C-alpha cells in the first residue's frame, strides 16, 4: 500500500481513490446535488490523508475506503443541509422584519395587504 512504509501514497492509489469517490458519487442516493464534485474531491483527499492508518493485514481495503467515502458523503450532505436551513431561517427572519417594519401582512394566496 505504501512505498517502503514512508507514508507516501502511490500515483496508482491516488487514482483508485479518486475513481472510487467518483463511482460512489454517481449512485442515486448521492447524485443530483450541485456540490457533488466538491464532495468527490474532498472524499478523495480524505482517503489520501488516512491511507497511512490502514492495516492491509487486518482489513479489506475496498470495504474500508468505500466506507470512508460513503461516511464522508453523508457527513457532507448533513453539513450542507444544516447550512441551507440556516440560510433559509435567516432569509425568512429578514423578510418578516421587512414586513413588520412596513406593516405588511401575509394573506392566503400570497397576496400582501398593508395594515396601515
């Protein structure tokens, strides 16, 4: 896995990590997100940074790094969802402040009415 135990990941291994991340990124559960390329790149880098922790004598490399990539994708999606929720909440708060400031109320059917 490593060249002479010095912690350097070979070019072939880099390519394998990237191809694995790309392939997993095309699965239906992860496709369709606008930030999938970022997730693939970041998962690839994660594999490269933790490769030195892998013990080839004890574990299945394909299963280990597949799990690393999938868990990284789930964490990235959770983080993106959290950020989206924060943005949505801030946007809604700003809109409500504007409506309150100018005395605008929201009526059913998306029609605005002034309360002044």
